[in-house]
């Protein structure tokens, strides 16, 4: 299991356990806990706590026709296709593969300049998710945030003004944070980045390109 130095917050883990996070944020948490024993154990604890709360609630009275009505509703639905979990990939954990295909080779990258590429994942509109490919030694333009940005490293590593982040590590940025992530010299970096608001680029060219790149 990957050694993790930077983890998800308790707030995000509790939101994931209770099912209240936007889809993109839930994807980031699910991917992180697939790599992190500590955060996965925390989620299991929160889920158990929630189950205990439900057990303490009083049962509601149901009519005699409730079961029959429910079974009739199920019978009227079209059967869903069988969900077959994707095969393993050395870079992309299963939660990400479920949005991509069978392997990293199935990612459809789009260039955003300076060798950096992205692949936007299809999630609900309340937050966005994308894979970022940053060549070794290349910097992402310095930027701030209008909301929350979660960046999870899947391959390689990057550093910024705050710390270094390697596989499995999470950097959580908010409106008060500006940074310039730079991929390590020795290896290309691939990250899962999720945001609930557009980034705030300081340079002119990234700001011009921003609407087209949906960043």
C-alpha cells in the first residue's frame, strides 16, 4: 500500500460516508481511500456510526399494501446491465477507471499548453473532475481559487510553495491559497483534480484560454 503523507479532511470523509458530496468530490475521496488505509478506516468508522444512528431511530408504520406496491414497481422497471468492475491498472485506481475504461491507454487527452494535458471526466454539474498530465519538470501556471480544489496524485509527484505531494497524497486548496505546482524532474505527473468553482489564473494567457479549457 502506498505511504500517504497528505490525507483527506474529516469533513470530506464524513461527507463521503453520508453520501452528501458532489459526484466529483466523491470520486476524489473514493480514489484516495482506495490507496490509503488510514482514510478508508475512517470512512468505515463514519459509516458504522451512521448505521448506529439509524438503528436508534423509531420504525415507521407501513400499510399492508406497501410491500406489494414496492414489488410491482420493481417489476415494472427495465433491468439494469450487469456492472463488471474494470481490470486493474498500475496508475489509475478502480474508481477513476470506471469513468475512463480499462486502462490509462483509454484516456482521451487534450492539450492545454506547455506539454500539459487534461481529460475532463463526466460528472454532475455541481463540481468538475479532470485528469491532469504534467510532464516532468513542468509548472502549472500560478493560480488562486474561487472555491475548493482537491488534487490527488496518481503518478509521479509535484511540489509547490506549501509541500511536496506524491502518489496517493492530496492537496486541498481554498480561496485563501495561491500556488504554482511543478512536477518533479524525474517523472511525469498524473493527477486527479476536482473543483467546485473556476480557478483564478494570474497570467493573461491562461485567463484567455480558461473558458475554452473549462478550468
